[in-house]
């Protein structure tokens, strides 16, 4: 069932609900056109089987090195290059040397029938409106301008007197894995003892083995943060 996002709906089109897949990933990202949750290629089939929702918007960002001119400088972007996804560009890729082109299409499961977007000539008006609304929606992850922030950020009661153990644990900037099962996604850093453990499992048995929650129950250390969500 396709529906148009309402004002209170959050449209997740930056990252898979179960992994770190994004439109920049090789397989792109699939956004359910009913729940507006996003899934990587490895998880979208499972969501279809569990929910019966069959229509997804596939988002893919292509990063290409710009063609060099005779003088050695990069040529201007091609006219058909498009940027419409609410994504940050990769800081590791110099924008003077690379160009970004976004691609969107509807994919209908289970046959993976694809309809390139935009396609106002063939799609019903309601479907076109829903697609435009998804593409133009702002990411719920995007930071709000500090000058326009009006709500007070509450401080967790556990953070006021948080104990951090001096146990010699050092967290590397990358290459994390769960200390109990070696999973490398959906990982949480405990702020008391520095343990890196996987998050809870989901209805489809994906996501993790719940070791972060087990650690809290065993040790009573209440605060953890998802790795990959902290920025300087």
C-alpha cells in the first residue's frame, strides 16, 4: 500500500534500520512506501515477507570522478547530474574532483519490477505525489540549526553522576565488533566500562543478539551510545 507522508511522519532515507547501508552503498537503500522505514539490500526482502508491503523506493547515489579537461582541471558537471537526496557529501572525497548523481526508482516486490522516477506520464497522480513527498522530505537525522532550536535538551538522570571506570579500555576509531559474538553492526558503547556490544534483536531475528542489554542487566551500567552516531 502506497501512501503520502503526513506532517508527523518521519521518512528514513539515509540509513538502513538494521545496518549501516545507505544510498551510497553498493546496493543502495530501499524506502518502504507505507512505513517510510529504510532497508539495505540484505534486509528489504525480509521486510517484504514479514509485512507484505511490496512497493519500495530505491535510492542510489553514484560518485564519479570528474573528467579532466586538457588543462588538467575538472570539467563542469554533466547536465544530467542530479542531487536530490538529503545527504551529506563524503568528506573523504574532494568535491572539486568528484561529482554526485542521485537515482531513484520504484521497485515492486517480489518480481523486482522497476519504474524509473520521475514518471508522471505513467504513474497515477497519488503515487507521483507520494514519491515527490518522500524525495523532498528532510532527514530526521539532520541536525537542526542551533539558532532555531527552541526546545530544552533534557539531561538523563543517569548522566549527572555517571561513573566511568579507569580500566584501561581504549576504543579504536573503527573496526568495532561485539565483545561477545563478533557482530560488526548495530553496536553500542557502554559509557561506564567501554564495552562494545551488539544491540537488541528485531522481530525478524536480525539486528543483534541483545548483548548490550544483557550487559546492563548483569552489571547495572545504564548508559550506552550507538557507535557511528557520535560526531566531534
